[in-house]
C-alpha cells in the first residue's frame, strides 16, 4: 500500500496503473475545459483531469482537502443506502 505522498511522486504512467488496478471511481465534475474524475485508492482520493476533446489526461493529483471533496457532493448517488 502507498500513501498519497508516495502516489504523487509516481510517474504519470504508474499513477494510471495504480488507479486502473486498485482505484474505485467515485464521482465526476466539469471545471473549465476539464472533465475531472474522482477516484478512491488506498484510503485517499485522486482527481484525474481529462481534456474531453482529445481523450488525454492532463494531470493526476492526490486530494488532501475537504473543500475539493465538497465539490463532488451533488454528483454522488447514495440511493442504495436508503433501499
């Protein structure tokens, strides 16, 4: 297992590998020109910034702020909890 600091120090290719093999997609949002995907991996959160027209990843960042996570609250479906 790795920490968010360890993750941030990985190469972009290794970050993608870790997310694809160990990450769980949580939510998404749009900001400016980006489609941003939120993942949970090893107990921390990661944002993946996509450029929609090109299908390219611009950056992958670990998230250490509750303020950033609050941006996703409206897009997280919790209906399964109440059923």
